[in-house]
């Protein structure tokens, strides 16, 4: 028997047979990090809407008026609020990551506290942005 076969049996015997990703319990900082990545993707997608609005606003006086009317629609307000929400969360979580880069809040307890502060501060600012948009 080869050495790789002996080691392979030992390693494989400890591995789970059926890994169900929904049963894995991640810590709160992991969820805030995943949300930070998702908010970055949403910002990238939202950039297209913002650039289209910029194009309409600069094309002519008539297209600017059309943009003003378009932005009063509930769907446009919802999209704007979504882009602002992604921007707010991405900014707050990015600042948390920058603080962690200089060794502030990178421990186990302080990481959980930083995640809670990130979520609470983001929720408050996102609600305020919703009040401002609507």
C-alpha cells in the first residue's frame, strides 16, 4: 500500500460525507463581512442607474425635465433608496475594516462588538435615508 493511500484514508475518514451549508453557524462578524461584499456588488449595479440619470440630466433641458418626473415614481425612489442603503452600509463596514487593519477591534469580543455597531449604525442611517428619499 502506498503512503498516499494510508494518509488519504485517515484524512477522508474525518471529513463530513454530506456538508449542508445551511447548518453551519457563522459568527456575526462573518455575516457583516458577507453583507459588505454584497453591498459592493449592489453599488456596482446601481452605478449603471446613476450614470443613466447623469446622462439624462446632461443631454438636454427636456431630458432633465423627464428625469425629474421619472425620479418621482415610487420604483425610482426605491432604487435610489437601495443604492443609498448599499452605499451607507458599504461605507460603515469599510471604515470598520480600515480600523481592523490598524489593529483596532480585531479581537474576538471586539470583532463582535464592531459588527453590532456596524449593523446598528447602518440601520439607523438607512432608515434616515429612507425618510429623506420618501
